[in-house]
C-alpha cells in the first residue's frame, strides 16, 4: 500500500511538472513570436533550449540552440554566439556526446575570450574541465574548474557559483571525502540563496552520496529524500534515475534486496529511456552485486557484462580521447600590435621601382608554380583513387565476413531452439495420433510448441493418473527477438510444471504471466515494453490409451473442436454433412502486462471417439496469397480442417502444408506458422 501511494504521488508530481514546463515553453514561444529584435529572439531561443533540455527533449533543445546560434551569427552578437555554443555543449553532455561537447565548448571559449565575456567564460571552463574528467584526463580538470570558480566569485554570480563548487566536489569524491563534502556544502549554501529547486536537489543528492560513503546511512537517506522530492516535482529523469540507484545502494548495504531491486529497475527504465550511458554503467554494476548477493549468478554475470561493455564504450574509445586531447591543447594566442613604420619618400620610390621590376618575375614564377601544382594534384588524385579502391575492396571483404558470422550465429541459435522444442516424432506412449506443422518465417521462430507427460499418485488400480500437457504459443515478434522470447517461455513452462502438484491450464497461464511481467520489468509504473505471448494450452487425462478428460485455457488464441453434428443450429460455413468446427473462445488478454488483467478461465470439453482438436497460431490464416494476394482467413482454414478430418494425421499435415505453399505462391511468408492437430 505504501509503495502504491508513493507511485501515485510521483505520477501526480510528474504530470504537474509537465504542465508547468509546457506552460513555460508556450510562454517563451509566444514572446518569441511577438519579438522583432534579433538579440531578444536569440535570448528566447536559448531559454527554450534550456526548457527542453530540462524536460528531457534533447532533440528540440538542440534545434532551438542551433536556431539561437544562427540568429546571433547573422547579427554579429558575440555574447549570443558564445551563449548558444555553451548551450549546445551542455546538451551534448546530457547525451554523453563528449566529442561534440568539447568542440562547442571550445568555440564558446574562443568567442568569450575575444570579447572579455566573463559569464560565458565561466561556463566554457566548467564544461571543458568536465569533459576532461569524464575521459580520465584528470591533470587537466582542476585548472579549468578553478578558472570558472574565480570568475564567478568576481561576478558575484550566486546561482552559477553553486555549479563551480559542485563540479569541484565531484572531482574529489573518489580521493578526498572531506574536500568533497566541503565543496558540496558550499554549493548548497550558495544555491539556497537562489531558491532554484534543481540545483538545490543536486546538492542534497551529492551530500547524501558523501554521507553514504562515510557509512552515515540515516543522514544520507535524509538528504536523498530532499533531493528525490525536488527531482520528482521538476521531472528531471536523469537525476531521478541516479537518485533511485543510490537509494538502492543503501538498501543493498542493509540487506533489503527486494526494495533495492525495485529502485534499481526504476532507475534502469529511466536511464534507458533517455540514453544516459553514464547512469547505466553504475546501474548494471549495482544490479550485478544485487543478483550475486541473492545467489542468482547467471543474472549477475549478465549484468557484469553489460557494465563492462558500456564502460569500455567510453573509457576505451580512442576516437573520443584523441580528438578531445587535440582540441584541449588549443590556446588562444594574443595578437601583437603592429608597429607603425615610417619610411622616407626616396625609400618608398625605391620600393615601388623594385616592386614594378619584380612583378614580371613573380608572374612567371606563379605560372610555373601553377603548372607544377596541377601535376602534383593530378598525381595525388590518382593515388587517392587507388587508396579508395583498396579500401572498398577491404570493406567488401569485411562485410562478407560479418555476414557469414551473423548467419553462423543465427544457425547456431536455431540448433539451440530446435533442441528445446519437443520432437515432432513423439515416442511418448500417451500421445494421441497427431500432426505438427511448424514453419518459421526466418531461420529461428517466435512461435513454439511444448508438451509434458505427468504422472500423479492416485487411489486407482494402477496407483497413478496419467496426464499430458500440450501448448502452441505465438510470441511477440519473429526471427531472433521472437526466438529469445520462445526460449524464455519454454524455460518458464518447465519451471512452473517442475513440482508434483497437478496444475490446470488456467493456473499455468496465470503463473507464466507473473514470470513474464517480472522478468521483463513490466511494472506498469513507467513506459514498459509490450512483449508477451498468445497461447493455447490443453491438459489431457488418459485411462490406458484413451483420453478421458480434456481441459483447455487460452490467451487470445482460440481452440477448434471438430465433432459430429449434434442438432444445434450451426453456421453453414463451418460444417459439412456430418461434422462441424466448434470454436472455444479464449480470454482476450495475452501473457504479459495489461491494465485490466483477470485470471484465465478453464474450459472442460466433452469428447467422443474420433473427435479432433486443433491448436494453432495466427500465421496460417493471416498469410497473403492467391490471385488477389489476400489473406487465407479463418473461415477457409476451418473449411480445410473439415475437408481432411477423416484422413490419417500424417496425411493431414501434408495436405495443409501443400495448401499453404501453393496458395502463398510468389508472396513472402509474413509470420511464423504452427498448427497441431490431435485425434482422440
């Protein structure tokens, strides 16, 4: 109950924040439309860029910052140009795009130094120092940070002074906790005088981190709560993700693994939503630690690999590091004043004569130089063409190699999937006469089938009751993504039915849905994925070799029961002279998260000898083909089942497969196909 209230409050604060942010953006747009002064337009455009950066819409933020730069460049407003470049650099840092961030920050630095623009210098120094820190160039960090701090003290800029203190505190967080705490406390003191919620929340969060490292958990939690409240109010997704993660650190330390997992999954969903790599790196590490403490070593290893891969993508990226080092070496040289030279009139005449006499020689030399350069250029162009040809050949060979590696990997995945599927040639004694038509669209499939024999102790003469489970499942997607879901589903079904208890089909579907929602993180609190499964599951009870009971449950997929006419009024399109196809309707919900989830329902079928049962996915009926390129549809599918009902099951498989292939013709197969028929 407590978690539910917290979630509702969080959602309410986010909605309020979105409205506030939207109102602010609309107000700025209105002012922008009414302004005719270019410098004012530039200011409104930069303010809009800040608003969209804060709300997490980085594409719009860059669009407005670029527009501001264009206006400032057109009017020659140096302050606006430096402001716009700094804005772009800050947005790039939000994207973890350090290469572009440093280029924009250095551009702002050049313009600000030329115009003695101290305010923009304070930002540029800070961003350049931060990029150095992010790329591990620690020796070049403090000089830039202290330059920024000095400027802001001179300007008396309380708001931005807090940022300089914060960046210094972050620098010392791994080497000197006392210095780290001092600078973060100075930042909070400065920011409390401004009343800015986001920056105040940042300081509370950072002070909490220091207290956590000092094992002062209660004080750390107190600061985290202050920060969380303010971040929720302004919907800062990146910092919310970071706050959830560090809350989880404390819960892991305290052995509260369930609470830690909730906060880590929330943090991961938010960080993935905005592509915050710097948040995902420690998140995957924390998840690995949590799973290791819970004894889930396979999951822990998976998170460790993600942590290492993301970390390497930044720390070992030579392109980022080399470009950054090159740009950071840039120093603006001050031009020396040109000394005025005075010459006597006779010396000026001599220079004029000498100039006139040398013009002819210069023209001749220029012509010869032109011819030489053209010959040199032609030779270089030929060499460049040869190099490009060689590179194209190398690229072609590389693509061919990569294609073979990918194809080999998919074929290997098929062998794994085939090994997990139940064999089509069933050796089980209790399996009725049947056929299985399984046609993946690609090498691997998102459709799958599964069966299980189960014996339960009873008071009968034999002392046991024999049951057989059989299901046909359609996972979200096909190909490799669908195959991953299918293997996950088979593993869950094996786990659910591994104990001695006899479960009904509806109980298995309920349990499978719980596992899918939990393992795929479909909490409903945030924008979760919609992956899931549609399935049809039967449980048959046997007395010797005869089926004495059949119970079925379905998630979106129905069941066809082919039985003798019983005098009921049946639609003409699903009957012949002796039999008809009875459709058993499923629950209209999939195996996955839904806002209106209800328990699945069992259906008990009354069977007669010779009746047939058909389980299927939508791939057969939805396939395009024929002269008009239309779908096969379910009516024609049921008619085909009636036409071949008396034939042996092996022959039925051949008939239905041939019909599918011939009708599809030149059209491509659009989905996986799985049909299983049984005669009881």
